[in-house]
C-alpha cells in the first residue's frame, strides 16, 4: 500500500493533484479542502489510500492521517464506496462526521450528495460503535486567496459535488459577506453547502 507521497506539486485541477515523486507524476484524487492547501511548484506531503479495482488503481490524497483513517472506516459501511466517502469529507470535517454518527444525526449526513435518509440511518447503525470520539483537531486550513479565486474554487467544488452551476453560483453569492478580505476555502465551501441544504 502507498501510505503517503511527498514531492513537488506539478498540477492541481478541480478534483486531482499531481505530485512528482522520484521523477514520476502521481495523480491523487482529493477533496476541494485538500486541494485548496496545495500550490503548484511547492512541496507537499499527503497521506494516501490506494483503492484497487479490477480495472483501475486509484490513489486518494488527504490533508492528514485522520482524514485518511476516517475515509477508510467509512467504506466499511454498506453502500459507501470511495467516492461517497470522499464526498462526506468534502462536506463535513472528520469531527463533524464523528459527531453526526455518534449523535445519530441523520439530517447532517443527508447534506452530502448521494446520501438519503435511509442511507444515513444505515451508516449510523453500522458505524456508531466504531466511529470514535471527536479528536478536537481540524485539517490544515486552506490558504487565503483573493475574492475572485475563492469564488471560482468554491463554485467549481460545488459543481464537482453534483450541484448545478446556477445553484452553486447562488450559494457562493449568498456567503460572500462571510468571506471578507480573507477566504478560507474549506470553511466557505461548508457554508455554501449549508446554504444549499436549506434551499
């Protein structure tokens, strides 16, 4: 198993990052929160999880080992594959997921695209005794960006999670007063998702 990668960031797209390791460019699927911490040309160290399928090998990258551990645990629940586990980490923080499952808060889990009421209840039933207590730590904060770039990043992240461009743009406009001069992409993405869940 490839437990982590360290190297210079060669490219960052809407859903992936390419990290150069020993002359080889390794593509990682990452959440928008993780991608927001990466900069092309700078060195990065990302814990990883390799998902093996008959027709593919997919490497997922994370901000820290806590995210990776939770990503792997979530997949032990019925109906939760790597893409859905990643979507959960995009919408909720690791501790947010732990609190929702431990507190049997199905409504919070249904904010994740692809999780309905029954799916949320199944995840809670299967993971409640194994999810553990909140760690009290959070992922590394996203770096501050100027207004226009954060709007684009959050909008693209919402579209990547399955929302249409019009709804994504409305949500971004709604949270613009919260951004101010400094924009934490991770926090703003979650604020936009909360706005969409109320719509």
